[in-house]
C-alpha cells in the first residue's frame, strides 16, 4: 500500500453562502429584510446607507424626465464594474450569474423604476446627488452649535430640548393586556386564603391552557410542590370562583355548572340539562329530549338559549395571542379608471438604500495600505456585492410573480372575489420560467395592496373544477355560493346539503353531498339541524 495524489472531475450540488442568503431573502417579509440590512450595515463597514429625501426626489425627477423624453443630462454613475475590476470576479451565487450588477452600485433603487411603470432591471439614468461627495469637506458638515451645546449653555436645557432629547419614545408607553395567569394571580393574592393554598393555586394557574382548562391531574400538581392532593383540590375550587368563572375546570360540564352556581341558578332546568343530557343537547335532539324529561319544546329552547349565554371557554378572553403586523410590500393600482392596465410598485417602507463606500474603493489603490487591510476590504466588498445582488434579485423575482398574477386575475381586481380564477403555483412557475419552490417562497407571508383590499399573495391561488360549459370555476367561488344560499335560507326550514347540490346543478356545477358538507365545514357553518335549533 502507498499514498499518492490523484485528480478527478465530478459534479456536485453545492449550496454556497450566497445562494443560501438568496433563498432566505426570498421568503423574508419586509420587516425581516430591514432587520437583515441593518445587521449587515453593522457588520460590513464597506456598506453605506443612502436614504435622504433630497436624493430620492432628485432621482424621481430624473426618471420622469427620462420617461417623458426630456434630456436629463449626463449623469455619472458609481459602477460596480470598477469594484469588480479591482476585486476580480465576484463569488458565485449558485446560479452562474457572475456578470456586472446592474443599477446597484451607487444606489439600489429599482423601486422608483417600478413606480414609474418601468420593468425591473431597465436602464435608467443614474443619480448625480453624490457626484461631488468625495470632494466635499466633511469638516463643513459639522453643526458646531449643536455639538457644543452642552458646553456652551448656561447649565440648563429648555423645555423644547428636553422634550426632543430626553423624553422616552412612544413605544416605551405601550403596554400589554394582562394575561389569564396575571389576572387570576392578582385576584388570588387579594383573597383571604391560607398561604399553602395560595402557593398551590399559583401552580394550578400555571398549568391552565389558553381556554382556561386544567389538563394536569391533582397528583401531578401535588408532586411539583410537595402538597397533598386534598390541598390542590381546595386551591382548584378557589380558582373556579375567580373571574372569569370556570377557569381550572376539568371539562365543559364542570365549567358550565360552576357558572350556574355563581349566578345562583343551580336549581334551574339548565343545570339538569348540562349535568345529565349534555350529549343530547350537542346533537340537538330536542323533540326526543323534551319528551324524555317531560317538558315542551318551547321551554327546552328557552333553557337552551340561556345555556348559550354561558362561556365554555372562559380563558379565551384573556388570550395572549398578539395581532400580526401586516405591511403590504406590493401596490397594485390603476393610474386611470378608463385604462385596463395596472401598475405594480413596491411600498416605500423606509428600508435603507445601500451602496459600496467610495472611501474603501480608493484605499485599494493606495500604496500605503497594507496587504492585510486590502485583503480584508476585498472580502467585505465581495460580501457587499453579493448582498446587493440578492436584494435586487428578490425585488425582480417578486415583481415577475406579481406581474403574472395580475395578468391572470385582472377580472378579480376589477370586479371582486366572485370573478377570481383557479390558479396554481405551477401555472405561475411555468409562466415566468422559475421553479415551483421559488414561487412558493415569494408568495409566502407577503401582502399586496389591491383595489379589493390588502390580500396575501397566496390567497390568489385556488383550486378549480369544470362546469357543464367547460369553464373552470374556483372552489372559492363555489364556497361563496354555498354560503350565500345558507344566509338567504328560511330560518324555520334550513336548506339541507342535498338541496344545495340540486341548486348548484342548475348553475352547471356538479358536486356530491359529501363535497358540499366538506366545504360547509371549512367555512365553520353548522348543519341544517343545528341551524334550525338556533331559532
């Protein structure tokens, strides 16, 4: 046996850091992307933020002059080709795209092009707001009155300065609503109970779920603090009396009965119905139940209405679920009501615009800079160029997907949800020539502001079926038809699933009874028997 070196050719799929970043950025929301950019600004000294209103306004004026045919003049650009000529070829991003980066050297701003109706990546005149920035003396930009204010003032600050500088932000005034545990523990410590019972009750409260139900056994809770099961049960009974009444109950029956007891209605017929006939009430077998207990149906309906005033899930009113912040990233609008064309542009979300620092580019050509420093700058510049490429790729990909969606769903945008067409992810993927997983990442958790409201991009995709005329109808439209039929029914004689099937057949839609029942369950609509019992 001997050791030797050999060379061989092979093909492997390598997920480079640049490609991984590109994939992750596709599925990011606007807020997540902003956080990523802020982190990169802190880590990479080569990146600079350019986000002044004056530059944005000047760029918009140049774009309008370009689109209207006016001569905007020669606008010099800070080109990434200069950076790549100094660095060599940038690192591969996994797609074979190693060419020069368009329109992102001085400032990545394809947003303005899309606002004006231009395609992403279209050549636009550059921004000369920073042409003489290198020649500007930074010493002149210092506000000496502001910088030395603390040293020159007579020892105090005016009310205006204190308000602007020392006052806390409005975010610090915000508070959160009390949780179920906070609300119960506050009442518990205000109650005249023994300390051992209070300690065990705190442990019981910690084991409640979002509905206020206690799933842990007394034995399990007793083992947590070394209490007796009798003491745990005593603490549980104390929690049942707190507001909201019924928390720490084992099941729905115990929760409703304790609420009747607190109201002083323990001797009412409703208590007997809950304790002995709850399953019959849930099945709405009212005639059979009325005959069994010896009362008329009207009396039974009155008791059922009273039971519905009770809360089987008392903990839900203190749910800790926070609302999700929805920020539309795409705007789909018409410039003219008489025009059928929609424009697509990105929201001005305040995300920082980036560019490669000229100062670090100049350092690469200086002879007094060490090779180690130049190597560090080259590495950071490659990382910066990859980031700018991925930001631009994300915007262009989102634009292409939304443009294809608008082309297919123009009737929906014009007339409403009744005209939405069946559309699958693979249809968009084939239309724009991208992989299905790429489209799925783009439409995930991203919202568009449309004439029909703020809609998640994924909501545009629905399955469909063929009617008798050979037209494909979206399942969402079928669900809306079923919902409308049920809303317009006679409350004394609710429409059944079989009757819904017959009505839809007249409209050319053939469905089975099971399919109608499935759609009805997905919309959380009870059956005809349950709807009749509500009356």
